[in-house]
């Protein structure tokens, strides 16, 4: 059984961006909800010491934006995707620190 979460408010992520656009001035987007489109690269599925699954991947165009999602959504390299989530300049997952990352949920990857 899989839990899939969907965003029911289409206006929550009305503005769409490219990864390069965000990474030119990341501090301008910190804490904001964004929709970003690009090609998936470097999918890395992991599990925390507490047994909680998560996945990181890069969403790329001219530049690559790191994406973080709890769970293992079954993404493949070179898929073109649109991802909605909250952009943060820094995210900590156990001892790992991720910079310039879009935090999302499985149902927000299309």
C-alpha cells in the first residue's frame, strides 16, 4: 500500500520556474512555494537511521536544483518532470546538509 499526497489548491504553486532561474538568486526564493520543471538526474534513494525512506535527485535544465522527498517515489533518470514544493537554502537530514533544495511530497511530482 502506498500513500500518495496531492495538492488540492492549484493556486498554491501558481508561478513556474526553471532550475537555473532559481539558482541565480537562491536567497530571493528561500521559504517560498515554487513549481519547477526539468529533467531528473542523480536519483539517490536512502533510509535514515530511524528507518524513514527518502529520495534526493537533481532537477536540471541549464543548471541542476536538488529535490528532497520523503519516500521512494520510483523516479528514473532522464524523466522530464514538474515538481512543486517549498524551496529552502539549507536542509539538514541527519548528518547530511543539502544546499538550495526544493522540499516536496510524492504527489507533487508530475
